[in-house]
C-alpha cells in the first residue's frame, strides 16, 4: 500500500488496548517469548475442555487396493486428492515395476531456444551431442547389440558400461553413429584405451587404420 507524503497513521501516539492490566508488556520486554507458564498452560487446557476436535467425526473409509485387491482404510481427503489407491509401499513398488513411462522414446520439444531456460546456446557442442535424444537412443542400440557386456573383460552387470568409439568421434564426427565403429566397454576398460580423453591424437594417426 502506498501512502502520500504527510499521511498520519491511525494509531500514531495511541497506546495499545489491553483487556487486562496484567497483559501489559513491561518496559524493555520483547513480548511473548514462546514459552507458556504453567498457569497459562492450565488455563488453556481448561478452556478447551468439552470442545470436540474439528476432525473428531471424520472416519476412515474402505478402499480396495488396485494391486493386491485387498481392502484397507484410508482418509476421505486422500481420495479427493486422487491418491491412496495402493495399500502399502510394497504394492506401490510392484505396481510401478515394469511400467513403461508415457514419454519413453519421445523426443522433448522443449529444447534449444524453445526451452524456458535458454541462455543463448553457451553449452559446449560436445556436451549437447552426448546428452541429445538421438545419441542416447544410439547408445541403447549398441548396448543391446553387445548384450550389455564389456567386449574386453566380459563384465555384464550393467551400471558402468560405456560406448567406446574405435575411431574417436571428436576426430571422425561422420562415424559417430556408425555401429561398426562402436563397442560396449566397462568404465575401467574404457579408461585403458589409447583414445580415452587423449587430446594429443590427430586424424593422421589413424590413417593406417582407415586404409
């Protein structure tokens, strides 16, 4: 609210109104300190006697779990919020296990200059490529071809698998999406390759391989 210059507040020079002299704050007091005295607690307790709680008449209702089909009790508010369809966390995990997300395999339209947080394209080109939808789909195809198994040591537990480009994609961008130029490696084996994070290599170093 904006006041004009010279406006006089309605409570200027007006002392606070109290129903009891005992409620007057002493000089230098900061007011309520957050701790009630025992007498104050007793009075508040007596004032609430005989008054029912606002939710004392609300009872849980019966609901059928959509996973195990067993009945269970739930508060009505949960149903109004379109929640409470599962009776336990175990049923929740079983219900979600194996379900395909609605956006799986669908490329997002909110990217680049169409995204709300677009900042002029300052992200590095290589970072954009390896996190793109096309590259993520390509990695899955390589993993599926190699049966999610490291082609050097045979590690097949997943989680640490990476796609290794035999001819580095930084030097041969035209071979980035070629299946015969890629293989599945675990992270330790990938780090042992000569091309891993090797910025000193040049395209001419691979002429014998290409020929």
